[in-house]
C-alpha cells in the first residue's frame, strides 16, 4: 500500500488542488492539520470528496517534522509499505509520485528525495534566496549525514520504505524545519540507501514559513551535532576501520603540532630567540601529516555510502 502524508499549516488556498493531483497509485492520503490557524483540516473535510483522505488534527502546533511523523505513525499502523511526504503548498507536483516511489518498489533504495538542482534549467524558477540557502546548507548536510551524493537536503518531497521507517527513532528526530536533514542523519546510522529524483519546483504566491535567520543561526549547530554523532556511531561505536584510524591519527597529529607550535612560538617571543629550523619542522610536519590523514579519511567517508537497501535484506 502506498500512502501520502501532507503536513498542513497555512495551505488552505492550495491543499485541494494538491489532493486532486494525487493519482490512483496512492491508496491513502493523510492530511495532518498542524493546529493551522486557517483550519485547513476542517476545510478539507468540508470540501474534499476523495475517499482516500483521512484528516488528523493536532491540538498544538508541532512543526512540519512533528506533523509528518504523525502521518508516518498512522501509515505504519495502517500497514503502508511506502509512505510519501508531500507538502500542501503546491510546490511539488503529485504527478511525480510514480517516479519517486519506483526505486522503492524495485528494492533499489530505502528513501528517495526530490532534487531541484539536478538540471540547471530547473534553477531559473527558484527564487534567489532559496537557491542561496540551499547551496549554503548542502555541504553541511553532506558532512553531517554522510550522504555525499545528495544535493538538495531541504527538499521535502520524499518517499520512504516501511522497513526504513520502522527503524527511525521518531522521538529523537527534530520536529521543526531541520526535519529533512535530521532524517538523513538517522537513515545513515541505520545504513539505509538514499537516492534522488530530478524534479522541478513550482513557486507561486504562497508564503514560506521558513525564515532565513532560522537557518543562519540554528542549522550550523544542529549540523555540527549530527556530524559528531555520526562519526562516533559509524567509526567508533559500531565499527573501527581504516577510516577510524585515519581520523584518530589526524586528530593526534594536528593537535600535537598545533600545541607544540604555539608553545614554541610563544617561547620565542618571550625570550626573543627565534625558533630553530628543527623546531619549526617538528611543529609543522605533524600538522601536514594530520591534514593528509584527514583528507584520506574524507576520501574514505565519501566512498563509504550504504550500498544494499534494507528492503532487499528480508526481515531485519
């Protein structure tokens, strides 16, 4: 069974058109009214005759992630095998759902995301600030999630296989606008295969609830937190491999070279005696070796993508 989750907040003007565009490949549609001031859930209930639609209403706003996870839980309870997340603002074309879920049906991936950056022609429709913001967070997302092959981390048009969804720790996933990036981090910790689908985005007169200052001040710290957790989980807690060794050596060499170099530099200033060539080499060589080891680790990390979908492994 294929289900669609539509987190709804201030999308009353677009929601009916979005629902009407969902094709027969979808069996259930969950409209999650996230305590919307426009009462989108009541509006859909009164004006939509699609029998596949179920309205779920939050008594308190939980954010796009919280609303999506409410839909996820209901889809799991209803035995859905594939769950699509589709925003209600009309920026995503529901006609693309068959393409989005195809890798899941063919056991080629556990999670598929839309990618608006695949073709440069797609970017002409995208507002400048959105392009700037997505480009800025893309590298941070790659490092934090470990999916170096992905380019559009904030894209909310996604599809997930039931086996991957059942393995996600819902209680620990960010409920606000960091939701999509946090899900990628969680998927990497369970070694899920993630793929992308090229798509066009449509921008009309809808108002985005995502503010630039939220990204600028909140996202970097969140990405840093996920990066450190991923490195610990994947390279020390669950495994210790050549990448782990390269990371440890990089840390030791850079730390030693930096501390020794600063100490000797301070000493030379205090004593007015310049450091000898040997001292400079002894400080600089570990730093150089450390960065070489760090680059070797990055090369290993980029190539260390999950290869076999969870859905292809049978019962976990």
